[in-house]
C-alpha cells in the first residue's frame, strides 16, 4: 500500500491510496469466504461451499465489488495512521482506478484532528483576585436567617412594606388574561421586588377584603416578548395581611441556628462559608480566564464537525431547559427576545471556543504526559454509581466502556487545567 497526503485545510485532509496485487489478493480471499457462505451449490450445504468451488459460481462483478469494498475497509484507517493523521469520522472514499487482481486506487477525505501548536503556558498574565468578605455580605445572611425565624400574625390593618400579604390576582392584556399572570392564595412580602415595578407598591395601603385594579406597564426589557413594554391591568384581591416580626439578631438567634454559643461564633461561621463559596467561584473564573489566555497564545484550528457537535450539545441543553418550563426551544427563544439567526451566531462562537479549549488542553496533556490512573477513574465511577443509584439507566451507562473512557478523558482535562493553574502561580 502506498499513500499520498494532501492538505485541504488545517482540519481536513485527502489521502490517495494505491493498492498492489498482494493487497487485492488478501481482500479477494476474504471476499470469497464471505460470498461462499451465501450461495447454493448442488452437493454442498449452504455455508459449507469451499472457496475454490464457490469462485466458479460467484458472478465476477459481485466478487470484484466485494473485493474492492473489503480492500478499502481494511486499508483506509491504516492509510491515515501511516500519514500520522487521525480522522474524526469515517473517511469519505472515492475509487478512482481498479484493475481486478492487479491494482486499485482511491481517495479518502476526512475531517482530522488538526495540528495544534501550543504557546507559552507559564506566563499567561492572569491574576487570581483576592477573596474578601464584606460586612454587608455577612449582615445580609444574618437578615435572611432572621427572616426565616420571623413570626407572622394576621392583622386587620392596611398593608405596609415588610408585611406579607395573601392575594388572588389576574393579569390582563387587552382585556384578556395572559399566561403566568394569574394566581390564588399567593404569598408576597411587600418590598421584596418579586413582581414588576408598581405591583407591590400598589398593594401598600390596602386592607384585607379590598378588591382593586392595578394599571401597570411591563419593563421594555422584560423576558417575555409579548409582555415587554405592554400595558396591563391586574385585578387584585387582598385576602389577608400578615405582620412579619423578625427576631433580634443576637446570641439567642445564633443558638437557634446550630452549635453556636453566641452571635460572634455564628458570624465567623457565616464568613467562613461565604469565603469558601466565593473562593470556589473565583477559582472557576480564574481557570476560565487562564484557558482563554492559553488558547489565545496557541494556534488551534477548530474543525467544523466538532463545532457542529458542540452546537448540537448546546441546543440540546437549552431544549431540555425549555421543556422543564413547559416550552419548546423556539418558544424559549421568543420569550427571550432572541432570533434563531442571533442564537446560532452566539452558539457558534461558544462552540468554537469550547472546541479550541478542548484541543489545546488535550495537546498540553499529551506533551506533559498528564494522565489519571485506572484506580482514580474507578473511584470516580463508584462515586457516580452512588449518585445515580436510583436511576437504572444511568447505572447501565456507567458500565459502557465508551462512557468510562469519556470519564477518564474529562478527568485528564481537569488535571491539565490544574496543571495550567499551578504553572501560573
């Protein structure tokens, strides 16, 4: 077998393969063995016809077609390996010459894993921000805790900011109720900014039993296209007003929250938890910025086939998100004032960035010989089995060798990102 490589683009190649008589002889032998099992010859049971006998009864065109097909199948991947190229999909083949028993020639075209040239990964100029917890952050948590322990008491008075009201309401546009604008026995804390501007303020001053209309205009940037900037009327019935009395933020409240002797201990615990949460969030942002800088310093072609795969994955995620809200993908776009054209443009950019990041990190992993042991992979799979123990389908998938390989690849990428972070400390 002889091969000749032709570069079509950074991520696509064409290889011309020439097969000699020996290559075709091997393929013809296998073709005869296969076809001999399918023919009937008097004196022999089907499937037991010797190949030398079968050859006399097999149409020449059928034998030639099967021979060249098997010859291509047996050599096409080997041809790419010989040229040190890795096809991302099964190559497209075009037979250009075929002289039975003598020679054959074909071209094989495929998207390939492109050559990635990584840049300097040690001096990316990305700084990890210091994590600081402000007093207002701790106070905010304390206020939420106090709210959770608040006592509510039904009162016969006009509702004020800070009170909880129980209401029925119907929102109408052009005289017709719109989706998501109707509720009964809805509990709302006035001043929580849960509803559009004007709704909660419009309830302030009303007493239990009051029934009234609120004429409101939705914000122009509202998430639902049909309601953005729309003039509406809400028919509201106040059924109950609850006075909310928060407990004092003191040592007694701290003791109710856990094994804390006083308020200072609770504050320190809150600060510690906030610091851990913020550190994790900042660490993830830091790693994202490192990867972007690493890719920017590297030469990373992005094959269209991988970009398309990522776009499908992005759309599948959005579709599942939309379905969880009772919408189709198209409805989801419409609700967010997004056109398909704009979505595809943004999704392609995200997909391209993901592909480039993945290829760059894979290349770095190979160059630095970064891997993970089978013991670590098996431990991760055991952890996932525990997480998905109530899902038979997920447990079945974890036994799939391809899933195990995917988990290992993800772990290698994670280890490579950590390597990148350590190199830039």
